[in-house]
């Protein structure tokens, strides 16, 4: 039986209120946790609970999380570039971020690429994304 003592996350106490939860997230942001940074960006963009709603700040946080390797952040950056929320609208950059996320296995980013291609009248000549196929290995049983 594995010991929970070896896992810092499992030893973290449950929080009782939103302020305590936000304080824990901010602590993880300082530690450069890309998931926490992206979570804080989502709160800044959409929710605003405990943080000021600020699309530009959300963009900056997501850029930091993406630089740290977060597929979720790349996907969300693609969405922000596509909508122009907090940043100048740019389809080319949206597709770049969706591709980076999709290459890391992000299913919604891959879906966004497909929808974008369909809406644009499609195709690999325009964006190159239809050639983005997951590499599957055949394993013998």
C-alpha cells in the first residue's frame, strides 16, 4: 500500500472557503505551477471570484503557463486569439496555439482546429493542420 506521506499534494488539507483556496492557488503560481497559473487566468477571464476580471491579465498568465508547457494554456490562448478577448484577434496565432496543444494531446484544441478548418473551407494548403494526426503505436498483446 503506497504511503500518502510521500506525496505533498495528498497531504494538503482541504480548504473550507474560497479565499483559502485562492491563497493556495496563488502559492502554486509563485512556485511556477503551470496548472495553477492557467487556473488563475481562467478566474481572471471568466469568473472573477476573488480576483478582478481582467482579460489582458488572463492572457499574460496563460502565456506564462504555455511557456511552462501547459497544453490547457495553449488551447485557451488559441481561444483568446480567435475571439480577440484581451488580445488583438489573430487567427494565425490561434491556430499555432491550438496545434501546440493538440500535439500535447489536448482534445478540445484538436476539435477547434477541425472546426476552424471546416469554417475556412478547409485544408492542409491553408493551415497545415489536417496533417496533424496522432501517432499511434501498434502493440502486440
